[in-house]
C-alpha cells in the first residue's frame, strides 16, 4: 500500500477532483493553477466550465479553493463548499503540500464503467497526445457544405476570393468551418457574431502563423490553417469543439491559463513548451512559444498564437552536448578513458541518443575492435561481445560497422533489416522519451591528420523526429569533432610515449655523441636535428662554451633550470644550482672541460612552488645531468654539451619508499618487543578476533587455564576455559561491548580449579579486562586484554563472610541470653520493689498510728516500737536501694551489648521549640523570595496528644541539618513553578505521631541504632516527639524515582543532577540522622503535583530548674502525693500472667485508692474490655464479667488505663494491643483506650515494637509506683 501514489488514488476515485500545489497557492486569488486532474474529472465536461467561468459563483469557488492553509477553529479534517450549479465540493490538505478539491455531488449509480476499469495511462512524463476520444471522431455536420454556405462564410469573414487563394489550404479550411453546425454551440450562428470579432477572425485566417480562438464560456475552438497543421490528426474533429474535449490531456494547463488571464487581465506567455504530437502518423517532439490574450466584447473569448521553436531548441541542445563532450575529454591522455568520457557525456542527452555503444580499433591487429562501453548497461559484456573481427565476426551489426569503416561515412543500422540487436533496443526504452528506438547510425571515428580509423560509434536517432539533412549534418559535425578530440588525445598519448622512449634512449644518444671526437661536426649537426625532434619532450638540451656561457638550449632546459634567457653572463648557470650542490656541479663541469664524460645528479633552485609543497621546494628540484665534451679536429675541447632530465618525482618516491621501509622496520621491532614482553609477562595476556577466536596468549595465560604452551589456540579460547555457568553471560557482555565499542571488563570463573591457602579446592575467579582494536573506519578488528586472578580475594571474602555469620550468630545468642537474663531478673525484682513500696506505705501508716497512741502507751514500749519502726524503715530503704542498684547493673549490661563502632553521637542541649521555626524562617525566607517561592512556617497545635513544651532537650545541629536538606530540596524543585509554595509544619506530641499527623509512607529503616536518651545529659524531662512536615508544590516524583531517592549517591532520575544539581546524599544523611534520634522519615509524592516529606524525632521536655537528690522521706511524700482525690481515682486493668506480680501491683494501686481489675493474659483482657464503657452497646459481648467495679452512666464498667505485660501465654501483650487498636479502627471501641506496656526487656527496639503495636507508653520492670503514676496521669489526665 505504501507504493500507491496520490495520483493513482484520485484516478481510481469516481468523484471528479483536481490537485493544487500549496506552495503555489495565492491567498484569495481567483487564479487556479492545478497540477493534476483526475481521470473522472477529465471525463466531466461541466467541471471545466465550473473552474473557468466568469460568473460570481465560479469566482467565489476559485477563491475558496485558494484559501489559507489553516482550517477553521473547529478542527475538522476537511472543508466543504456549495459551488456553481448546486454542486457540493470538499477540500482537504495532504502532507502540508497538496490540496485536493473534490466534487461530492456524484453518487454511486453515476459512476462510469471506464472508471471502474480504467484504461492504461499515457506516458506521464510529458504532454503526450496520441489522439482524440471517440466522441470527437466525427464533425457535427448537419449536411455536406454547399457552395453557397462557403461563399456566405467568406462574406461573413470579409474574405475576397483572391485572399482565399493566397493562403494554401484556406479554401478547404473554410469548407470545414461552413460544414460545422455552429448553431448547436453556445456561440450560435457565425453570422450573428459581433463585427469586431469577425474582423479578428478575418485576420487570423489570413495569418501564416498558428492561431486559434477560444470563444464562449465553454471555450469553443476556431482556428486557422497553420493551427490545423499543428493539430495534426486531431483536425478537423476539434473544429467548433470546447477546449475541454479537444485538448483533454492538457486540462491542468488550460485551467491555469484561463483563470490567470481572468484574475489579472494580463496575457499568458509560455516559452519552450515541450509537447509530443501525432501529426504525421507518429509522435513528434515540438517546442512551442504560446501567447494567450483576452478579448474584450460581448462574447467571452481568448486569442492564442503559437510559434514553433523546435529547430532552435534542438540545435541549442546539441551544441551544449558537444561542448560538454569537449570539456569532458580535456586533459585525457589515454584513449580508453577518452571513449568512456564520450559515452558518459552522450548519455546526458537521452532524447537525441536513445542508445550508444563504442568499439575501438586495436592498433596492433588489423580488423580487430574492442568494446569500450554500452550506454546505461550495468554489464556491457553480457550484451555485446568484448572483441569483434570486422571481417569474420557473425554478429548482426558487424556488416553495418564494416560498411561504415569501408565507406568512411555514417551508415544506418535498423531493426527492420535485422542489423540492430534487440538487447540494444531494450536499453533505449529506459532513456529519453522511453520509446523503442529501432534505427541508429554507425559513425566511424578517424584521426584528423591521416584519416586513420580509431573506432566506431553506434548511436540511436531521436524517435520523435524525422532524420533530416540537419540531423545528418549534425552527425557529420559530431564525427569530425570526436575525431579532432581523439587526435588530441592520441597526440598527448604519443607525446608521453615518445618522452619515455627519449628518456630511455638518452644514454645511448649521449654515448653516440661521445664515441669519437673526429666526427664532431657530424655529431653537432645530428644533435641539432635531435634538438628539433626533442622540442616537444621534457628533456632539457644545452651547450656551453669553455667560459660557462650558454650557447644554445631548448625550452625544456630553461623551464627545468630557470637559466636566464638571452645574453646571460658567463657562469650564469651557477646561480640556478642549489647551494648544497654547487661545489659538486663545478667539479663535474671541470671534468667535462678536461674531456671526460660525466653523469651525475644535482638539484636546481626553485623560484616558485611549481606544483611542489613547501618542503620539496626547499629541498630543490632534482635533475639527472649528462655532459659530453665537444672536441675539435685537434682533440681540444671547444665546448660541452649535454642533457638534463627532471627526476624530482623519482627522488620523492625513492625517499617515500625509504621512509616507509624505516617505519615498517620500526613497527616490526616494536611488535617483536611487545610480543617478547607479552610472552614473558607474569600477567596473563590474550588477543581475540571479532569471532571470539583466540589469536595469541602468553605462558601466564596457559598456566592460569591449566593448559600448555604448545596446545592449539582453539583449545584455549573462552568457550573451552570459562565455567559453563558463566559462559552465556560472558558472551552477552561481549556482544554489548562490541555494539557500544567500549572496553570490556567482566568477572567470571574458569574451569581450572584453584587451591586455597588452607588446602581447600575452589573455583578459579578472574577479572577479564580488554579493549577493542579499531581500524580507520571505526570498525573493531580484535580485542587485546589481560586476566587478573582474584581467586584468593574471593576465598578471603568467603572466609570473612563465614566469620561474620559466626560473629552475628554469637551476638544474637549473646543478646538472647542477656534478654532472658534481664527478663528473669526484672520479673522477681518488680515484685520486690512493689513489696518494698507496700511496706514503706505501711510504715508510714504505723508511724501515724503510733503517734496517736503515744499518750496511752508506756514510754518503754513506745521506745521499743519506735526502734522497730526505724529498723524496719532502714531495711525497706536498703531493699529499695539494692533493687535500684541491681536494676542499674542490668541496664549497664544492656547498654554494653548495644555498643558498636559508630562515632556519630547525638549531643542534646536545651532549645526553645518556638525558636526552631523562627530559625527556619530566618534562614530560608530570603532564598525562597529570590526564586519566587512562598515559604510558610506553621506550628501544629491541634490534637489530643499535643504537648505544650516550651523548652526541649535535643540536638539542634542535627535537627537543623535534616530540615536544611528537606527545605532546600523543596525550594529547588519548586522554583520553576509559576506559583511555588513550601510549607514547614512542626508539632510536639507525647507519643509517636499517627498517620493523621504524618500522612506519609515511612521508608524502611537501616541497621543504625538510635541514641540512648536515658543518659544524664538528656535530663529527666518527659519524653516527647517532635514531628516536621515539609510540603511543596513542585514537580513531584514518579514511581521509579520514589524507589531511589533515599539511597546513597542516588537521585530520582538521571536528569535530576543535570537539571537541579546535587550529589544524591542529602536524603540518605537525613534518614540516618533521623534514626539516630529515634525517629522515622518518609514521604508522599505525586508527579506533577508536589511532594510531602515528613519525619519525627524523640526528645525530652527540659526541666528549667533541676531538683536535688531526694531523701527517703521525700520519696514517702512523693508516694503520698499520688494518693488520689475523689476526682483523681482511676479504674486500672492489670494484665499480668505472674500471679505474684499481679497481686503485689494490684494491692499497691488499691492502697492509693484506685479501682483495679486483673486479667492473666491478653484474651481475658479483650473479654473484659467488652464489659467497659468503651465497648459499643450494639456489639455482641463474648463474655460476662462480675460488675464488681464502678459503672458508667449506662451501667457499664469504667476503665481508665491498661497496664499490659508484653510476654504472656495464650495471647501476649503486643498481639492484644494490636487487636484493641484494630477494634478501635473498626468502631467496636469508641474513643482512645490508653495502654502502658510493662516488660522485663528494656531494649529500645523492644520498647519501639510495643509502641508500634499500639501501646501509648512503656515502663520497664522493675518499676515503682512513683515512676508509674506520672505516666498514668499523662495518659488519663
């Protein structure tokens, strides 16, 4: 389908259409210049009237067709137009170049049969008119013309009988005009035409030049006798016919002509219009000059005059061809290139030379001719024989060639008589007019000087022109011109050959000159003849007298040496010799003066570059000089004579050969040294070709793969030495490096085993590193590289990995042991602490009671009772102190178990929380304004778990470092938005911020541990969480970018660095700093909308006034301070599987006045919650509990807080807390139920795990009531 053209598509469409070239469309113009009418349009006679009519509808139609390229704003693919005669037209543009105007009025039944099965097109390459449609075959004649009708026509046109007879054929022409039924046309009767129009017809009929009139809206033809000759076989059928019918093939041109004249009022002139007409039974090539002018008057009309310029155009074309032939042959000094140049130049004129081939004569054999070429033949020898014998060869065309050579004139060669081969005729169908050329001319080419035959040229004649005397004269002129050009080429060739012969005979000639001094006069005369003969060669001849004065020399000598002409001073030749060779030249001249024959080489100075480069000009012009002394009859030397030949090119080639030999020798030596080095190198070296075949390897390579130096290369290439599991990946990597032409570096295993230091056998690991060798064209010719044995490194990595696994396992077992020990110590220690607190409370009550009874008790007993009280009080304090000491020991063991090699520490200091936001504003407000970004700083005060902490303990430097990274990124990726906004929000909570506060996805945490915030430097303030959100309206992140941004040295995408800069470390560092401060960081982003980065860190509330150390009495007062009032009593659920701890803790809380409920595991705790006020009344209750406690307004049990042990049977505390939070999210539990985790495991990660499962706070065993109650009050109060 891609081969179907627009023209073929429109021709197959039954709807009439035509095409405009948008590059030639004038906006709003009524001048239509169609470049193609479809086949159906050429059959529609009304279409021509529509596009050429002068009525308003047609003018409006033409303006619509020439409208602007752009379509209406509605964006439809085509435009419509209601045209003349209620026709509907559509217009659409193709490839922004072609506009199709199509008539959509025709429907299916109106499709003519010949559109469905279209006839073959005529030749599309020119205006070729082969005949008329059948509808124009007959004249519209009412009856045979009568004499009276002819006479009437003569009178109407004002033609006298003498005038009619003065124009040959006019009388017959008038009969044709009279026989036509003009009344059946839109013009009506001829007699009714306006007088001025009849007068114009009178002039046209008498004019010997072709002229015609196009009359009426449908452009009826009326023409003279000369135009009838031009029309050829179309005459007389086109007389009185509309031009659309008469010249249907030229409809595009006619529409352009008439619309141009109508739109501008100017005449339309066309020069060198090429057309082929069937006038004499064959298509004839013509060149015409057309002039069409509009007529003024009541009848619409146009006058068209034509002048034929075929002879002038063809003559100019042929002259230009001969000029190109002469130019192409200039400078050729050999006949074979000469014939090829002639043939190639003739090929540029396909019309006058439909085919051509040349046979050149063999100068050494009679009647033998060699094929020099066939025009447009890819393989000439497959068409014509390479050699023919003009006397014996049997080819069909040989007799014609023999006749032409014998007669020494052009001879026709024709297909009709069987002398023109069919293969040559087929070649002509692809050239020129693409007709079958059945005739040609065999042209003998002879040398101008002696008429010696040089070859024969066979050419085809123009198929669309009669071969007339003018053509015969052109062929003769061309033969003579080719003969002259061939003569020049032969002369140049002979001159070159003669020069070579003269140079070879030079030595013999000079020896002959010096053979005897007795024949000096004879030799001198002979030399003169030779000098005259050698005037045309490049050998310089000279003769000097004894004082160095030049006596005579030829032109070649002066040109070669630069010796001054005319009467030069003695020894002037020395000024022409190169300074470095002057001494040698003088010595050789003296030897010749003394009677010796000398032959030497020397250099002459170069006055101009003479085609040499600057280096050669500086070195001089080399010459070979031969000098012979001339003796008189007495044997005295009277003068010296000799010759000089230019050998500069020989010297240059000799020096180049020496340089190349030296360079080649150096390369061989270098290659030999490299080969020796590579062979004995300790590192394995290899060379491969592009087919992965090993070409070279050294001994180290053989040793590594376990081979021997004498083995075949094929046995040691990659396919035989690389481990099978790595071979496929290695080849893929190789192919990729081949495509990208980049160095190759690949790690793989070899089949040869490797023995480690420990004696264990393993795999041989190597790194193959190679680079490609590239030729001048950039193609890879091979690979050279080396192997690096990393087997020991791989063995060390495996050993290290095993040891690391062992160390990790040992550490895990140690931590498990410590956790177990801690748990087993803390559990009973909790009971001890609770019992001590209970005893301490009882002692306080006993002291008060004793004071009340002191008056009633004897003094001795009172004293004894006080002693018991004091000793008991001391014992309790000792128990509490020892328990605290034992807990501290456990904490120390846990602390030592968490130490690692990290050096970065968090250093807390007292910071005003409001100052953090102010610092952010002060730091970034100006930078944000510079890039047009609005910076907002917000303090989040909402939420039930918010804490009012004016002073906090944290590391402001590390916190600010995180904020700087995030805010800088936000501003950087928002600055390109027209209205960018960055919002920084800070909040403080008592527990880990929920997703409501940080609506982000937290990134996975690394192995880095957070800072221990129980150190004294952190103070004793309440633990709290500071969270921050940095939100921007920037470019956002795609899913691929989200997976990369928190990696080290990674950015969202490769274009991020180019567009925004940065190293990709900021977010990685922020994540590590957040985790060091016991926090988490994450983000939420959407591409094109913006990003939201958030994190939280752990801190403490700062105590501005630090309390001193507490005494036991102060501890009692603190303990008593937790005795609740009526409004401060809480309902507490204790979930503990250890019955001792459960009982002791419950008793302590009840002593403080609180209501206590107990459960032994998480499952019992869930059942109890279903009886409390938190459980929705419409939710089924799975278990009934005794309502021993207080009830709410609805009769349900009141519950304030849960003390949840972590490790319990049936259901542990973490699972129970997670279930409670799930019920809370599902709505089964109304409100937030506070939970405090109670665990004997005090690791930070275990506390964090409890918080993440839904606990609100955590306390480690052993704990005291004085430590527990503040947590309860913070959560409940």
